[in-house]
C-alpha cells in the first residue's frame, strides 16, 4: 500500500514545496525469494493484479483539458505522447516517436513516428493523429469551453490565429507522410522535445470527432491501459491492460481501479479497511501513519513495513489572486498578504515538517532555484 498526503489540504498560497506523502499496500508475496521460479510467479501475479488507487474527482481525463494531477494520473495511463522523460536517468527518451531532429536554428522540429502502433480501437497511430490532437486543443470551435492547456503549443506557428478563431489549423504543423510530423515554431526553442512529452499533446484517434462529450468520458488512447467502461462521475474510473500495446512503457498490472472518494479522510478509512492499495495521508496524521506503516527508505519505493512515501517532488503550492478585484488589484495589498503568511509554521504544522517553505516559483531539484527569494515584484 502507498499513502500520500493530499496537497490540497495544505492552504493554497502557502507556497510550500512538499513531498509525495503517500501510503501503499504490499502483497504477501512481495518479499519472496530470488529464485527464477518465484520471480516468474511474481511477474504472473503482477500481470493479473488489480491496483486500487485513490483520486479526487478529476476535472477531465481527456488530453483536451488535463490541468490537475487527478486527471493527469488517469490520462497518463491511457495516452503515450511523443517523448518521455526518464526521471531515473534524467534523460528524454522516445515513446511514440522513435527519433527526432531539428534544423540548425532549432525552430523547425521533425518527429518520426514508430510504425505499427495502435489506438485502443485498433486504428493506426500516425503523424496525423498528433496534428488532429494539437489542432483540437487550440481550436475554440472544438467545444463550447476552449481548452485551458493549449498554451503548450504557443510557440507553434499559427497558434494565435487558431486560438483567436481566424484559422482552423496550426500553420506550423504538417505531415509529409503518415510517419513524419513536422513542427515549425515562431522562434527557436531547443527544449521543444521536452514540451511534447506532456499528456495534453498525446495523439487522438478519429473516433473522437464523433461526439466530444462521449469521448471525454471514455477516451480511446494509445497507452498501456484502455478504459473499461466509462468514467462514473464521482465514483470510479476503471481501466484494463491494453493487449496490443506496442510502446516502451508496458503495464505492470492487469487492471487499475481509480476509486473516487469524497475526501482524504474517507479514502484513508477505505485504505485501512483493505479496500484501497494507495491513498493520501490526511493532514496532521503523517507521523502517526509513519509509526504504523513505516517509511520508505528512498521515499518512492514501497516494501513491507516501509510503506509511507515521503520523497521530494517538484511541486509548489501558491496563491492565485484575482487582480481584477478592486482591492487585490493593488500590488501593495498582494505583497502584504504574502508577507503575512507564515510559511514555516504551515509547513511545520500541516505538513509536520515534511515540506519546505518556498521562496520562489521554482521548486528544489531544478537548476536556478533560489531558496531565499520571495519574488514580491512578481505579485
């Protein structure tokens, strides 16, 4: 089992960089012998296993509107974008694209799509699947509520025209053939292959064109898992291993049940009752939970008796002001509110010392982080 503290239990605006704070369950066979037979048995058991994972009700599980971590947790299993960042090796690796290159000025990028990859409905994943997906999140005509994540493509030529409604397709996205996606940017950007590793830029099949609402409740993707039924709002999201998955990130369990609970306390009780394999730790109960379940050695890996995950994550909580408000439009008011928040006290009490006060929008672990900077001029 894994348990994590709900980050939203931490006051928005405290600007603290926290830990994963999760609790996970361990199966009785997870500490078995090193023999090949037991290893094979464990692999077989894993392939048939079901993981029950707590989330709050997502805002969306469709790449069109992946803006928070509950929906992202689901969509990341359903969709494979072009590239993947490997946090272990700290390298960008191929996923749906087998390779990529740019011109000398890094304002035109060419991605070569792996052959033979399939969507969950059996149709081919091609360069046009990405072109459609990217136009889909930029075009305000896709649905009555325009996507809030189209900014990922802001550097692509023609972005402003599509978002503004004067064009239907991105000028900078072309497909010389089914296996080649070419992207022209409005300015050089050497890190663009990192941008396309995000789930909102995953490919979308043609079946999504039939009915936006129906597709968004049961997205057809190209990832290691496929939907098992539809998203039951406020209840659950079930998915099963995609048998014809041809990518480099295969499923390790047979099925996943995303159990939607009304709050962290309810999920914690379900975990204690054995109905969840992973959940968040309620605010104020981290030390108590560590004493009961033990803390992971590295903060990220679960083993028997060491089930609480407190590893550092690149995550920062912040307060968003309505600058159109008559009072909050005053910069000095916003600065005063920021200075009035005792970040250290909040980290010590709500996070029980497992979070660090943040003085910058950039969390620890990223080059350029400044621990003593409050960034008041940005308010």
